[in-house]
């Protein structure tokens, strides 16, 4: 008879894969995995939870709505001890949270209570944070609101992209779950309530949110660019009816005398530059016209129509 603690797992993305591996390695009876079908319109650059479940012979389903009566009845029949959510993209209602005998737990990609909500890695970079991490917490009906089990911090270097930081957060999530799992299983964990006033909630982002504000400083532009660098949709400028996606930058010294005033994309013999409203500039390491795979060249920049700054957007 299998006496291992039983879990239902909601998971997606790299964090979902690594945390599911921790549970399987830790002897948890993962009786059901719920994940998402990959969206063909999305750039799927991350590992597959469904593939990992198949490798281990674990039942895996991909419902459009996880609150369907049939799925809930099947999960209830399993009598799980735990429910885990690892980067699953849907909020789970009380019918799921009340189902496991010993509680429901979520892995969030920030140091809660900071950056509650959606896209925590991207938002942290946009705001110039030098640290983030992963937090395991008990779930309740409010997102990222329940008491904290454990968390682990990782650095954000000044030129790190979101993908690079997300890789660190994935490792942090694995560390947090691996060192918390024994206490979860034997009931010895000590949870601590979140001080919600020490953080705030952030909503999801859309590609349109990548517009570079005309009044942004060079540092703010650099942070936005690296937060939205590939595989994310990218930060952009609209110049002469063309959308220019800025994919990689490096801070440089103040713009030289004679450089265009205000926010301007320009080129010289040394390459492509982006001047900011604060008088500083960025070296543009990679850019392209939206929809083109070919990189933008200095000659392409020189051929662009005269530039006027686009509308400002607050981030």
C-alpha cells in the first residue's frame, strides 16, 4: 500500500518543471498534474510540465477551465494531502483550496510581499531592483496573500535580462521547495504572516506596455529594455510610422556635444545610440524593425524619418 503523502499539482513553465521534479524526487505521490496547453501564438521557450509528467507516468490534464465539475470530482476522489501551484496561470477558487487535507501552497517568483501579482520578474527589473527571489506560501482566496513558508533571494545584476533573472528564480524556487518539503511532510514547518504593507500588487503586462516613455532616463530605458528582451515582446519606439524594437542596450557616458537633444535613436561610426531625456545615452547592441528578423544597422537608422518623441507611458 502506498503511504506516501499524495498531491495534486498545478504547474507550468520552468518553475513548474523543476518544482514537480522536487516533489517526485522527494517521494510525494503526485496523483494528478494540471497544466496548460501551449498557446501557438506564444513564444514557448520554456520546458514542458506535460512532458515531464508523461516521462513519470503521472496523469496530466490540460483543461480550459480548471473549475469544471468533472475534474474537481476526480481530484476529490484522490483524497490529496496537498495541493501545489507552481506558475500555473489561473487563480484557483475555494473549491480547490479547501480540497487538500493539509493545505494548498503556491510558489511565487518574488520575495513576498514585494511584487505580488503577475509578471513579478519583469516588474522587478523595470523598477531597477537589485534582488528578487522565490517564495513558497500557503494559498488563500487572495492572490499571493497567504502566510510564508520559506523564500530564497537571488541577485539582479545591472545588465541582466528577464530571461537571465528568471533562470535564477527557477533555481531559487527549487531550493525553497527542496528545503521546505521535509517540514511540509512531517508537519514541522512554521509559517509567518505577510506584512502586506511592505509590498504591492502588480497586474499583467501586454506587448503595448513596451513603449519607451519619451521622458524616461537612460537608466529607466535600459531597465525596460532588459525586462522585455527576447523571448519577451520587447521595448519599442515608433519612428516615422515604423516600430523599432530595442532588444539590448548598455549604459554609456553622457551624450557628446552635438548629439541630438531629448530622446533620439541615432547612429555614427561607432554604432547605434539611444539618447535619453536626461542627457545620457545608451549603446544599442541589438534592435530590429517590428516583424523583421534582421538586425537594424547604423545605415538603417540613418535612413529613418526625422524623429519626434512618442507619448509618455508611466511604468
